[in-house]
C-alpha cells in the first residue's frame, strides 16, 4: 500500500516558466527524464523543445555532474533518433546527456502496489528506473475519446512509452495495444502503482492543448492555453492541470488517490 501527502503544484505562464527540480535531482548521479516524444511531429502532439530545454537546464544546474538520460519509447514507425532530429532535441543536449530508446533497455518486473490491481499484478518496464537517483515525467496535455469517453493524457499517461512494445503490442507492432484493455483509464491505475509512484517530479506542457475528435493522440485541434504545470507528484500535477483547464477530474486519478489513501 502506498500513501502520499498532498503535493504543491506550480502553475506558470509559458513565457515565465522556470523549472524548480525536486529534491532528488540535487547532487544526483543519474537522472532519468521521460519526455513525450513518441511521434515525429511537434507540439501539442509532443512536448515543446522550449519547455524541455528549461527542464534540462534546471536539472543540470541542480546536478552539474549528473548523467541525464532522456528515455522514450515511441509509438510510431519512425525511430526515436529520427524523431529527436526532426523535433530539434539534439541541440539541447550537453556531453553528459544521452537519448535512450526505452525499447532497447533491459526490463524487469515491477510489483503492483495497488490494494486492488485492475489487470496487471506486475508490469514489465526498464530496470533503469531502479538505477537512477531521480525520475521526471515531462508530458503534454491532450484529450482524446476512447469508448465514447474522454481520456486526459498528461504526465501519468506519458509513462506508457516506457513499457516495451515487444511485450505489450497487440495488432500493431508500433503501439502497446495490451495496455488499452479493458481500458486505458483502468490500466493507468496499474501503471501508477507499478512505476508511476517511483517518479520524483512531473511537468505538464499545456502551452498548447490537443483536443482530438477520436482516439488518435497525434491528430486533432490545437488550442493555445499558455500554461505549464509542475510539481513533485504526477497525480497532483495532472489533477491541477485538469482543474485549471476545466476538463473535469479523470476517474483514474480519483481511483489512484483512493488507492493511496484507503
């Protein structure tokens, strides 16, 4: 069983965003950053390089000698290196920052700490999550429609890219279809209690918001919103973003909160 105290969430206009890393980032030897970079297109499908740059600079200032690993597993036929090139990631990296394809990493089984697992009693994800001192999720803010219900994707849903496609694929080798059954909203509860609770910080890039007319998270209407949300807890940050954007609180966030504070 996991418990979590209420966490402060910072909201700032995009133009004045200055990231304040969590305590775990200071004097860390290895930091893992999981950005939303799963597609070969820019914001709001993927995180903006301006926001990611500010996150990386702040982490470098917090730990000048740290190895910073930018880890993503794509959901596209285009490989991660090409996506990074098209989106302009490489100029942001210093000599101690490295881009890593999550699908190339050794994986281990993570136990589900939920009092009531939905589908997965354990989930396979990179062993690297246990081998770093700090973990940050940098997500975008999207609303898609799945099974006639709105689905909000932010810092927690961003973690889908860490799960190996080879293990969780269904009909398409490019996606993780097994993580869509019985529904993403339900599986996200397992995601949190397996690996989400390990994360030390979350950033939600809502400078632009994506409103999709269907299930596709890489197509839809782009709406200027101009806000960045960040804090030490993924659930609290995602909740604050939803409240501010008047999207309503997703059921999966409420279920996770109940699981953390039974």
